[in-house]
């Protein structure tokens, strides 16, 4: 049964990603009046097909992995003259290579663009349906061997705000940002918030060949010399109707500053203080819309494993509206696209291990694992892989969309296409390179199981 889950999850994942990619090519080709001979969902033998009024055959194929768009070209007609008998005069006029270079470029770019848009849509849906945990990264311990480039040093309980002016917004941001500096030598600036300081403090760390191995890349913060814990900010999310907080007048988005004159730094400080004081009245100091408010709160209680504990009746983290969700979805797609491109570059230069590449076996494993974890984790993986598919397809490798865009650029500069022999050599080389990458990725997958 578990194997079936992995197979189905992989088929759905890859099927959606490739079909969306090909639909991008198809819809822009249709807008540019290029005749599309077939749009197939799936690969291999066709078991169902239906033609529309434009003469495009929409097909379902036997192997539910991916799909393809078949556009008529003048070269195809030269190679297979009998195709002329299946096409109208209008369709013969609207071949792909008869269109202006701008139209052909738009058709090629539309596939990756569709994958970027899919990621934005998925991220927006995820952010609409989950709370913003308002995570704060806090330094737990510091390695004394860190080399600093100024007088400031890391201290335990420092809150990390940014790395080289890139704001840390979520738990994953620190590791992603540090990984982008793999192989780097020089200073790295951290902006931190310290309890006894009114303004952020800049700490400069001197690096030399940072994160040189796969082992160090698996734990970027540890390799830097710090251990980081992640805490939720003391910001109220939902308030349970009729609970202690609701009766006292605490509202969503209130930030708790103190309880009974004890300073509150994180959400777990609230939970600890409340849990220790069942059936007692506590004074809360909070900030709401910039105004300081004091509220007495009568703490409810519950018995858990024969121990009476106080309960407040709230959850932490805030919900996002549609505008916030789509804005974050766009940023997340942009940021992860940039990081993907950086990591590919570091693999090429040798600053990041190529064992990070995953092939179909690795992707199937991730698909099955996230499918069993739940719908949202599976969709998050789909968004990540959609970004990877888009970025990879935009690389200037012949047979990929980016390679064809590069050849169109060369054609624009030369004023004419490359000689057919040169194009054939380039496409063959590109196909061999892609094939070798696929074999290497599969080898990586197999190596992980050995």
C-alpha cells in the first residue's frame, strides 16, 4: 500500500507540473496564432483524443507522467511532407518558425512562466490557510573560535534580524541565506537585537572558504559557530470565545509585553507563566495599535495527568488576508527562484556538493513522504519543484527552453538562424548533457539507498 502511495504521489506531482508547463507553451502559441497539432496529457500511446475547431488534438496518453505540446514547423514539414495532406492552407501558414522572433520567444518563455505562476498560486493558498507563526531566531550558544571583524560579538539570546541586509523572516531563511555563501571568503554582516540595546547591533564575522563540504552544508549555523533556536513572538492569534483571554478583553494581534511585571519575550514565556498560575488573577501589559494597555486576567484551569494547570484560551501567530498572502507568495517564489539559481551556480563551481541533485527516485520519495504528511506539505513540495522546473528550463542549454531562447537571441544578433548543421550539433550536445545530468541524478538517488 505504501508503495502505491509513492507511485501515485509521484505521478500526480510530475503530471501536474509538466502539464502546467506545457499548457503555458500551448496557450501562448494559440494567442500567437501558431498551429498546435497536439496537446497531450501524459506520454506514450494515446488512448483518448478529441479535436477542437482549430484542428488541435487534445489527447490522454497511457503513461501519466508529464505531457507535451506538438507545434507544426517548416522543418517538420520538410522532413515529413505527407503532413501537408493533414493540414489546411491556414494551418500551413501558421508554423512556429514562420512567426516573428518575439512571438517565438514568448512561446518558449511561457512554459517556465506558467510554473512560476503555479508556485505563486500554491503559496498564496498555503499562506491563506495557515497562520504566520511570527518566528524569532535566537542564538542559544556561541563557539568561542568565531573570528570577528569588528568589536561586536555574538552573545547568547541575541535575536538575528538580517544577514548582509537580507531580512530573516522565517526559520528556513537563515540556512538558505548562509547556503548562498558556500565557498565565500570575506566578511558577513549579521544584524542582531539585544535586550540591553535600543537599536540593532551589527556583528561582522570573517569567513574563509565557508561551508566547503556537504557535511558543513547540512548544518550552516553550526558550521558558522552558533546554535540557533526558533521561538514564536508573544503575539495573540485566535482568542477562544468565553475563555480567560476573551473575558478579559484580549484581542487578536495584541502583543504581550509583561505578566505581573515579568518581562515576556516569547510565546512560551506566556504559556509558562499562565500554566503556573491556575485560578489566579494576573495583570497583563500589552500593546495594541501602538497603545499600551493593562488588563487583569482571571486564569482558568484544567487538570492534565492529575496536575492542575492554568489556561489562557488563545493561540499564537496571526492569520493573513488575501493581499498579504499573494504578496508573500510572490516574494517566496522570487526568493526561492534566486536561491535555486545560486545553488546551481555553486554546484557548477564546485562550492556545493552535486549529491544535492535528486532524480526521479528521490522526487518520488519526497512526493510520497509529503503526501503522507498531509495536503499542505504535498502542495508546498509541488510549489518548490515547480520553481526548480522553471529555473532549470531557463538555463541556456539546448533542448531546454532557455537554450532555444539563447538561439533566438543569437539569431536576432546575426540577422539569420545558425546553419542547420551547427544547430544539430548544438541540440545533440544539449541532449547528451541533459541525459548525463539525469543519469547522474539517478545515480545519486541510488547511492542514498546503499
